[in-house]
């Protein structure tokens, strides 16, 4: 999608000109004001379409409701623009233009919503989905160009998470990461991973014919204000291991590396964004498969920090890989660690596919990330981390089990991960099990991978002034 900044979108020869309407007020377009019925009030997302009959350069004018002008914010703009863009796609429009008038900056949320609504994953279709090719937008700052760069990373993240597991193997993720310009990337094979003491991670990988790859991407600016590690769960396919999942539960398990895809997407654009923080992108990529080599229920694993783990269920594998990476991240002596993972079905039961769960060891850190998510068009909800949940993980034969009670499963998983984070490091865990992949279209997102967490993390790392 080509984004072009113009002086006056009204003068652009395009398929659809999009204008906004506040409740019970006139729009900036005379045709809409003349012909829109009284029933078109301008509620958020409400639309009215008119053919211009060559009275204006655009073929159609589409008015979209922005609701009450006093309540306008980024979220309202995103919801309204998404609805308008979806209508343009229905019309098979190739070129659209925005003439938006508000008392707030509208450019960034408009471009963001347009990009999200225009996305489809049609790589393997012989007949491609219709997409808008060119977007004209007026009255905006040069920040749009930065956001356009950022959105390319979001597209990469969504594409990777939509790819079949036969393509997005651990080796392939490593190859993609290594080709990213402007950062330093180290790739470690299984022999090197073993030397690093990541035995919990390697145990998960044992059952697959596709060998594990540990990926460490580094962005180091001059005089960084702080050092942050961002970790993505990298299960390129999760069969459940010997505790095999039902067939229906495996259908979307190619998306179990959505956290890793998010991190790769961020690191692919970070050198162009140039934040003033040092960033370490970490991914323990592997597959959890059943075979004669697979790790077994009842096995005792020793993590990188020396703690022993009783395997209660081989389908609670993501936390085992993350445990070793959390230890590795803390050994880097970073100030903050954020992990993002499609970790628990319990989080989906609790929060559905609209809200991601978040927890951590520092209340203010979690609060800041939650606010950043809301500003970025995402929703996080803090889940409790109480000692009661930790007691569910007690083992008779090891330091800890990898599963607890079936109740409060998301919090139990968080308490498990906390065991592998040093006390002096601020840490947050984001569970995107429900939000990373949609079974049906919602809020402008098509069915499939959403890139959950990408905008929030990129915003937190350095785009807060743009989103």
C-alpha cells in the first residue's frame, strides 16, 4: 500500500474520497450535506456512500461517523476509519483519499487503521484478495512516514504467524532474523544451546526432526538510556508432544510462534525508528512434536539457572522454553525484560480474543505497558500474581512443576515464569493466546494472525510520540 501526503485530498482523482462526520453536524463535503438522509447522524462507524456523478474528482464520497466531537480520540478514529476502509474494499477501490477534519491529530491512527483493514494473507491463493493500492492523505505531519515504516514490521509479523509450519521452521525464522539490516544477530544451534545450559528449552525441541535455533538480535544505539530484552515464544508448531492435543486444537498451532513473529517484526524496523534504548530480541525457536526422542511426563529438567522442573504435561511447553530465555535475558544485565507468548488457554477463557493478559514483578512497569497498549489500539488486563498460584506448582521431586491447578492457569503460568527472573530486573509477561489469532474477522482485522502486541511494544520502545 502506497501512502502519499498531499496538499488537498479533495482535488485527488481517486475511487473514493473519505470524509468524517461528527454527530448532528455538517461534513466538509457539499454532496454529503445535500443528499445524506436525516437518519445519518454520524455515530461512530456509521457510513453513508454517494456516487459523485462527476461533480467531484472522486468517483464516490464516503462519509464516516466520528461520534461526538468532544469524545474524539485515537481509538474512535481507528474504529471509524476501519469501517470506511472495509467498505472501500467491498467497492473494489484501488485508490482512496482522506479529507479528515478534527481537533486532534488524525493522521497516524488513520494510516494505522487503513493498513490493518487492508491486510490479507493471500500468498498461497491463485486468485489474490482485493487490496487498496494507494492512499492519499492531507493535513498531516511527516510522522506518517515513520509510521509507514513501522507498519511494514507489523505486516511481517502477521505474515510470519500466518505461514504454515512447513515454511516457518526454526531454521527459517533464524534465516529471516539474520537478514535484518541495522542490527547484530547471533544464531545458536543445538550444541551451542546445550553449552548455554538451556536444557528445558532443548527438552521441548527433542521430539522434532527440525532442530532448534536460538536467536539473539541486538540493537545498540550510542549512549542508550536503558537496556531492554524483548522475548517472543517461538513454538513453530505445537502438537502437544506426547500429551498430544486433539486434532482440532492443532489447526492453528502454526501461530504458536506469534510472539516470535512479533519480535522479528519489531527488530526488522528498529534501526529505522532509532530509539535511544538498547534492545535485545530473543527467540527460542523449536517445535514440540511426538516421537521416540520426545521428552516425557515425569522427566526432570534443569534450567539455565539451575532450578529443576518436573514435567507434569508436555503440552505446557512454552513456559519451559521461556524459562531458559528469561534466565539468559537477566544474565545480559538488562534493566527490563518483556516476554510475549501465546501461553495459556486459561487466558483465552478469562479474557477472550479481545484482551491480552499481562502480569509482572513491578506494578508501575505493568501499569505503563497497559496504558501504552490502550494508546496503541490494543487492550491489556492485569492478572493477579499471588503466592497461592505458586503453591499449585509445588513438586514432590523437583523445585517446581510445569503445570498447576486447572483453575487460575494463566496466573500459575506467570508464577512459573517468575521463578526464572532475577529480583533486580523489571519483568512483564504478556499472554496473547486469545488475541494473536482470530477465528473470524473483528474490528478491522481479517481472520488469522493479528500481530498482537507489536504496536504496543514498538510504541513503548520508541514510537510513543507517534502513535
